[in-house]
């Protein structure tokens, strides 16, 4: 074929600019640690994670007392996604397309870039809701229906958990985004303090949360557990492992949200241990950090599973880490005849475009490698929708 990547660069850039304006809110909001770019496929990066400490009375003495031993855990990140989106053209196809060939290649590149970026965005959204601490809102009810009280409550969760005050984002789906735009106080420039929402249709920074939209905010089907209870053990503040009694039916999984009798907080399930398909003695549910917010005396407590809901997510930038790089090449390269790198100015993600010639046909490929993890669940919260 006569076309090479060098000749296609203007077309590629035009297509990439169009895709970068898709609803991608998670990618530009999470942390990008340069150290993670050196991680090979399926290798693991370990990062230390210290737990909360306590205080004690000072007792003067002629000898120095030893501090209590501390356990330093770790969080891990793995580049597990090695993805590409590609398309082919034969010589006869390109010949028959004539002058339309360039436009069709542009459209195909746009679709390939869109597929890779959307997959990366979806992976971050999934990791975010699975790794969140607590939730606020009503399942099946769109946030921002009439007031700005929802982000205020999400801010409270992050504040109570000690999340950094700066670089916070709240990523919502388009339904919640539409509700934000209909609030009168945000479409009147004299009340909102800016003309962004009024003139440009952009979301605002509310209560220190930068509101962004994403097409990849998931709606998660709730677990089937019903009529379950805890054992009659007492609950303590900060407790994460909840032992279950033999009661009720069905199970829950990581990412489900539950409440307890006499406690209005909505807790995110981090992991579970079920021996069978129904709750039984010895089974347990582990809550995400920082665990329970309300202490309760010894008694069995009813557990309620929050219904199916959208997982709009708020977080501090440092809570979620995205590692992304170009797929590695073998020494000496591969059989691609040409390749180039395109960087999305909005998300900061670089993608590789390569052209692989074959027998009377050519393959174009958009590729990237990435991994994502939540390093600090306490700094992530869910706004139900």
C-alpha cells in the first residue's frame, strides 16, 4: 500500500482529538505514578500501607519504654491489561475506495482509540467502586434531583475518613450530570459564580469536588442475600470483619453495599467468606477500611443489602493509581513497518499506533498496557444513583 503512518499522521491526530472529547472522567482524575511505568506485564509493584496509630499516657521514667509493635501491610499494582484494537485493509479494498480511503481510515482509527480508552476508563470505574469505603444516597434515585446536598454528604464521608482536602473528584454518569445542569442555581451565573454551566454545559467544582462525567460509570446488580444477621458479638468502631449467624438466604460479593440495624451508614463489602450458598456459622463479611463507624452492644443485627444502583464515585486523586505505558517490544523490534505514539491532551494517555504489512493487506493497531488499583479505600466513596 502507498500509505504509511507518516502520511496518516494528520488524519490520526484529527481522529484522536475527536475521541478525546468523549465522556472520560476517571482517567484524568486518578494518580499517575511514574514508577509504575517500569512494571512489566503481570509483575507486581508493592507499596507500603500503614494502619492508624493510637495515643497513650506519658509516664516519666529513667528508662525508655518500647513502643507497641506495628504491622505494615502493602498494596499491590499489576499491569494486567495488554490490549489492542485493530482493523485491516486489503490492497483491493483500498484501491476500490479511492479518495474515500483516507476518511474511512480516520473513522476506523477513531473507533479503535475509542475502544481502548473506554476499556481503560471502565477498568478504573470498576476498581473504584470495588475499592470504596462507604456510600451515600438512595439506590435507583438520581442524585442532584433538587439540591446540592448529595456532594455535601460525600464530602463528609471523605472528611471523616481523613482524605486529603485537595484534588478531589466526583465522577457521575450522564443521568446525574443532566440533573446537575438543571439546577437553577448552577445555570444562573450570578448565583453560581461562574458561567461554565450556563454557557459551556460543563460541570462545576462543588464543595471541593470537581464534578466530571463518565460514560463508564457502572450500574451494579445487588447481591441476593436476604434476612441475614450478624452473630451476637458486640461491634466496635473500626471493626471490619463481621461474623455471620446461620440465618437468611443468598450471599453478597465484593462491591456490594450493606447496612446494619441501628446504623444508617452504608458500608462497602471488601471481601466475603461463604462456605455455601447461604449464610452459615463461620461465614463472614469483611468491610472496606476504615470499617464500622458505630459501636453496638452484643446482639444479633439484621443486615440489609442495598438494591441495584449506579456507582457514581468520589475520591482523592492519590487514592487510585493508574499505571499505563506502551506495550513492550522484543529486542530488535517486531515486524511492524511503521509505528508512532499519540498522546491524548485531555487524559494524558499515550497510545501506540502501528502498521503491520502482510501479503497484499495491512493491519493497523492501537495498543496500550495498563493496570489500576485503589491504594486507599478510606479516600474513596460512592454516591448511589
